[in-house]
C-alpha cells in the first residue's frame, strides 16, 4: 500500500492527479496539504475539499502558506479558471479543514511514521521548504518525494525560462532541490512530450458517471485553451504524470540523475531550472529527472478514476 501525502494547489491537473490516486487500489491518501499557487490558498483549499468529496475520500486537509517565501507572483487563472476548477461553480464543500497548519502537519506526519509516507508535491514548494527548515530530517523520514515542477531545458510555461511552480516560489524550489535529496522531478518539458491524444481525451470525456461529469466540468476550459494553443484536442497532465510516477515508478521508462539548481536573481531567468547535463559543475547529482514515461498507463490511471 502506497500511503500518500499530497501537497497541492488545485488546479485542474492537480484534480486529475488526486482523482487517479484516490481510485488507485494500492494507494491511500493519508493527507492533503494545500498551498497558494494556481489560485489563492482559500480557493485551492476549497477545491481540495470538493475533489475529495467527489472521490469519497475522508483524508484530512491542512491549509498551508498563502504567500511564497519571497516572490509576489500571480496565479494561473487563465488556464484553471478564476475558481481554480474551470469555473465549474461546484457548491462549497461542507468538509471541515483541519486547524493545524500544513507545514506542521507535514512535519508531524513524517515523524509519527518515519519511512511510511510518500510525499507528492504538485504546486509551489512553499510548504515543503518551510517544513524542511523546521525539520531538516524530513528527507530521511518520508519514504519518497516526487515533485512536479521546473523546466529542465528552460522552456518555460510562465516566463521564457521558468515553469509555473518554480517561478511562483523560486526560493522554495531552490531550498528543496538543494537540501531534499533524493527526489524525483517531473518537469514541464516531460509533460509537453507526453500529452494525451485526441482519442484518449475523447475516451475520458465519454464516461457516464458523476466523477466523469466532474472531470468534464472542471476540464473544459483547459481543453479549450490547449486546443487553441495546439490546433487539436489534447490534454497536458503535469501533476497527473508526477502522481503516476509516485504510484507506479516503472511508469518512468527513462530517467537520469543530475545536479539541478534554481536561478534566483536573473532579470529574465528568475525561477529557471539549471540542469548540469554534462557534470561540469562538479556538484553532486541530486535530482532524478523523469524523462520518458508510459503515457498510456498514465491515461489508464485517470480512466480508472472515472468509472
Ligand atoms: O507548470 C505546471 C504546474 O503549474 C502544475 O502543477 C499546474 O497545476 C500548475 O500548478
Ligand atoms: Ca499544481
């Protein structure tokens, strides 16, 4: 049984990732921690409640940081909708969020059961960076950390060179990449290289179930955005790919470990992921990069959540 802690900023693709994890027979979502990212902390937390309601999961939800450590960056409402779930206007969840702050929960959960929990980070790394500063032993106490973030060839989706999660809180990303080893990183370029096909998207949308209806309602805006961008129906799934890598590591068909750092000061490059592809820095390789993944299997994991 894979026991998951999910740090997230839902977010349409965050929702897909959490749905797949919730439906995965050999995994259990032990806790969800939320962070400001795609939309405000208030919205990401409300969205996490709605997603768990739809999936019938009783895991506790802990609200985290409503600001980045230093950055004052915007959200991604243009893609995820003003409410963060495709402006799907689901009624507020009756679910109660825990009083404990997400950062304290991340520390407490790992110390309560060292080596038992897999941490999957799907948004800006603010919560994880603060937790690591309060308890530097966390990397030894979480079984594994999988992160969605970064643009490993500097093909940014937010600035020319930076991916959204790393750009939203570059200091937090720099702290985690430097001081939380090992970790597995699913990047933006890997996301773009593993899109769902038109047929796969159509099959997902064709299901007749409340969960499928939820997926349709929250995803339509994103699908329209991507069809305009690419000229054909497709879906990019950054967070679902990261979750899939946590659920079934063999889904990553090719990986490589390199030294990776985050630029903090460049006028054009703040938040850039800097990969030492040729080992020139002399620094210890610290990040396992997921480079090729089994997209068909990733798609099956989301399919299974819609039945
Ligand atoms: O760049 C993609 C990442 O930014 C994903 O986690 C998406 O949800 C947004 O948060
Ligand atoms: Ca996300």
